[in-house]
C-alpha cells in the first residue's frame, strides 16, 4: 500500500510540474539576445583585401 501512495504522490508532482512549468507561472518567457553593434572589429579601418592579406601573412 505504501508503494501505491508513493507512486500516486510522484505522479501528482510530475503532473503539477508539467501543467505549471518550472517557473511556477505557467507561461513561457522569451529572452531576447543582446544587440550586437558591430561584429567585424578585427577589420576596423581595413578593406577586405587588406584584411585577407594580413590573414595570409599570419598563416605562414
């Protein structure tokens, strides 16, 4: 009988969590990624050809 009670309590807990979610509010939240201002900082002040030439030098 104790096993049945433990199984019933476990089922109740899992059912409650699935209905409310882990946050407890029952609603999902979408978190936006921070805005990226400029991604190509390595190329600041350089043309693509100059950057490619410098990368070629660094690979040798």
